[in-house]
């Protein structure tokens, strides 16, 4: 098959890691008889530098027309002083909204080869964990109205952000979560703050109702504060966590940290037709940008998610994931996942090792 992929390398280490991932997809193409057409576009800080805005209509159009979008990372200290509605992050939020990417899947698991990097004691972590956070991505307080007003309690100026969830938005993300649990270990934990928030009461009611359509999947509910605690107390209890945009943002950072290797974790953001944007969950790491030492694995694994979720290419996705596992088993480490004193390889060498095992 022939696939057109919009490539948004972005800022910082983005270009280095995405280039390696593209070569991995080329290798998959050779081996399995697919061809990939790349359409590189700018977004984030590099777009601000080139066009004065973080996201152009051209970038949106190219991403919409492509079969899939591969993104590196956006942002960096260079653009910290830019006004908030023009910051590089706006590019991400804009692409999510424009492409209707309501379902953000963030797997977090412990690689047995990297167990030593896990910051949780072995007796607590037991056999490890393998969970996926299914985060709603185009609603919640992120996309409510943001404005200033005057306090009715006489406390002067106040900032306001409107938090809202429609039943429809909760239904579609809940279905995604249940469908995913079906092909995993059959358990969904819905995370909310229904003891305080009306949005969360709508969330809980709706997830419970959709849950009756999936009698084969076990559903439980957890308040977000408890979920934050449970993630470090016993992460092995989770299979699929479904939650809103803000709680999902916070919990997914926590989940990535307990793997001990944030440079390893991929993500997918999908729309209703199953098309999507794929990116590592880590950021642009400006401190190591341009040095050829960043870990490309999260981006490579994001490509595996693309093949699996948008193109239905299971064997190809498996081949990438197996090659990554074999490369780690053979002892190759970038600096972020190396134990003290262990030898390291750079970004390109890591990419080559992975490709050699496909
Ligand atoms: C993420 C990031 C973004 C978010 C930022 C950069 C706007 O933290 O993808 O998790 O909050 O969604
Ligand atoms: Mg985040």
C-alpha cells in the first residue's frame, strides 16, 4: 500500500528523532512492500520563526489531507516570552481541535530490560505493569472559554476557565476505552472528581451507561486524587484508564515517570474515522537538542502505533515493537535509559540497531 504521512518535526530534538523514525518506516516499507510519501510541514516554534504564527492553515490542510501525521515535539525556552495565544503549544492544541483528535492513547508499561530504571521498589512493582491512559483530548477546561472577570466577593480581578463536558463527548471516549479494554485485559477504570464537579457527575453517569453495552468489560470508578495515589501504590491494578483532558494530562505524566524511561513512551491521538496524529509523549528537550544523543524509541514506537491503529498493519507494528525489544535486550542504550557507567549510543546508532532487527 501507499501512504501519505504529514511530518511535523517541530523543535528541539524533534527533527533528530523524527528522522530516525522515518527511516524505520522506510525499512518497514522495504520489508513488507509499502511505500510512504512524506510531506514535511512546520508547527510550533519553528513556524513562529518562519511565519510569525505557531500553526498555519497550510500545515492544517496538509495534516488533514494526509493518511496520518507524525509529530516530534514543539516548544522551547526561545519562545517562552511569546504571548499565550501564540505560544508553540497552541500548535498542538490547534491540530488536536482541527483534526478532531478526541481520543489520546498513552500506554505506559515497564520494559523488563529497563526494570532497574523504575523508581518504584521491586517489592511494590511486583510483575510490573502495562496500562494505557485513554485521555479525552478536545474538550474539558482546555477548550472552554478562558477569560478575566471581577470577583463577586470583592477580591478584584480573577481568571476564569470554563470546564464543561457534553454527554456526547463522554460517550465517544468511553466507547474507545471499552473497545480497547476488550482487546487487552478487559478492565476499564474511569477517573473523575464526581464528589465535587458537575462535569464529573455527567462523566460518571455516561461512562456507567455506556458500560452496560460492554458486559464483558469490568468497570470501576476512581476519584482522580485516589488514582494519582494508586498509580504509585499499585500500578499493576490498571488496564485501561479513561479520563478527561486535564486529569489525563496530569496522570499521564505520572504514569510515564513510573516507567522510569519517559524517552520510551509513544502516543496516538485519534479522530472518529480512526485517522490520527502520532507523537512521543516527551517534549522537545532543548537542553540536548542538536547533539545526536536523544532517544528515538518513543517516536519509533509511535510509528508502530500508527501502523496498528490507523493502517491496520498489525504484523508491521509487531515487527517494530519486537525490533525495539530486541535492541534493548542486546544492551543498546541511549543516555536517558543507561544505568550509571553503562555504554551509550547516539540517536542515529540506536535507529540503525532497530532497523537492523526488522
Ligand atoms: C501534553 C502536553 C500538552 C497538554 C501541552 C504542551 C499543551 O502537556 O500533550 O500532555 O497539556 O495537553
Ligand atoms: Mg502533558
